């Protein structure tokens, strides 16, 4: 095991977000451990570019999101995540997208910031529970939210932001 992996695991164990408020302390530790283990496994894998893949875990359910270049990389990421101890299921919401120019990347960064700001300003949306990624003007929303209404509202808010060409709403409503 590489020297930086234990540090990654320790850091993940310390991270507790508002999305985890309805979980027990044991659930939080378990999910953070699973999350860090999945991320570490993706980093170790030669096929997956872990920096392009977001990992969220809620009660053992792992959600993968982000943008990768090939269907093979998406499939491999799902396979790797499913093989990690503690993973109950994997929701592979990774999108396939080609490389973009530096100018497009800058535009996408601005769009991501505008969407995050709009989500923070929106009533009935907990922006801290939502991950926002943009590639080529396509915005992907991911994470675990508390209701179908919040998922719908987040998608509507993101769609209304200038510069957004399309919204992929990969938000998952938390199971109780």
C-alpha cells in the first residue's frame, strides 16, 4: 500500500458533512471508510483516472459520478467500487465525455461556480449535499438528497443558469 493511502483514509474519516446528519456515528465512520477505500482503489487502478471520478457513500451505497473519456473506464470504475469491502451497491452515474480545450475548461469552471451559487441561494435546496461538475457546458448534479422535491428543484435551478447546455441530474434520494 502506498504511503499516502493511510493519510487519505484518515482524512476521509474526519470529514463529516451536513449530508450525514441523519446517520449514526457508526454509519458516518463506515461510509467514510468505504468512500476512502473506493477512492484509494480507483487511484491504484491503472485504467481509471480517479481525479475525474467523484465518490459519495450513503449507508453503504456508493455513487460514482464525474466525466471519463471511455465506456471501458466507466465500467472498470464500477467494477472496482463494487469490489471494495463494505460496499452494498454501486450507482454508476459517470458520464462519458471527450477531452475539452483549456478555454472550455475555464468556461466550465465558471459555469460550475454559477450553478453552486444558484443552488446556495435556492430555497429548499441543501447545496452542501450536492456535487456539481461541468464538462462542455453539460452540468452533472450528484450526491444524496433528502427528497424527490429537492432533487427536482436542484435540476430546475441548475437548468436556469446561463451557460448550462444540459443538466444530468444524478442526485439520489436517500433511503430511510
